[in-house]
């Protein structure tokens, strides 16, 4: 079947995730909460999967309870630092916008499936990527996360396409490529040089988003 759509991951794919810039944010949040950085990071990592399918404020409240943080305003302070940190990092790869626009110009639909916390949809809609997707599936609002089959099915259903007519492009985090392949999508690894690709990936690879255009006529 000829492809009709290209679905993208967000973090690490359309937008680089720079760990060296993110670590100081975690330190600042821990300081705002009045706890040791190691304690905060341990609790924050422990709640990763739940954070992807719930409200960020509720998750911060849960983290504060677990850490014994009772100071008034602590949740709001932590939330503000988290959102500001993500906003500062929310810069698309240089070829992201042009690639999405060219796909539309060629008659292809575009989609987004992202594991993310609940501040991300607003950040996306205020970014240069706004309006460039025919379908957007956010784990935080769908209540589903990659690599669950249902999240890929939701995107394909909204596109009204058989999964075999969809490319899925991602950096490979969260076993997303395996999940897309098992659902029947044509999974492609983006290996731009600033991510941690899965060691066991045997499928097609590209090194830039612009190379997506070589996959479609």
C-alpha cells in the first residue's frame, strides 16, 4: 500500500531534548521544594510513566506528598520552573517546519504521537509547529502512552488510514519504534547524533528530518 501519512514523535525527534540544559532545571526545582536533588530526582523518575498519562499539577502534588513537602506554594513554584524549563527547550530542529510543510505540499497527511506531560500541548500550540499536524495525540490527554498499541491505533483511526499506509518517525525512546511496527506502521529511526537510539533496532534509519522526504514520492 502506498503511504499516505507520516507520523512523528516530538521530544528527541522534532524537538531535541538537551539533557545538559535540563539537569539544572531539576536542581532548581529541588531547591524550590527544599529537598535534596537526589531525593527529588529519584521520586521524579519513579513517577515517569504515571506523569505521562495524568495532570502535571496532580503529579507535582503527589511528589511533594511523597517527599514530605508541605510549604504553601511549593507545587506552584515547582510547576513554574518545570514549564519555563520546557518552554526554553521547545525549539524545533532546523528542518522540522520545512519538512512538515513539504509533506503537506506533496499531499501527505501528518500526525504527532508524543509521550508528554500536560503542559506540552500548550507549548506546542504556541510554537512554530502549531497547525502543522492533521492529528495530534498526546499521552497526557489520551490516557495512553507509547508503546501501547492503542495510542497508535488512535492516531490511525483519526487519520482514517490503515496503519500500513503510515510512516512513523522517532528517535526510538520508550520502545516507540517497536510499538509502531507491531501495530503495522512503517517505523523509521531518526539518528541525528544527539539521541540515544535503541541498540537492537534493525529497521530503516535517517539522520535528519529532511530525509523523510526521500521516503515518499
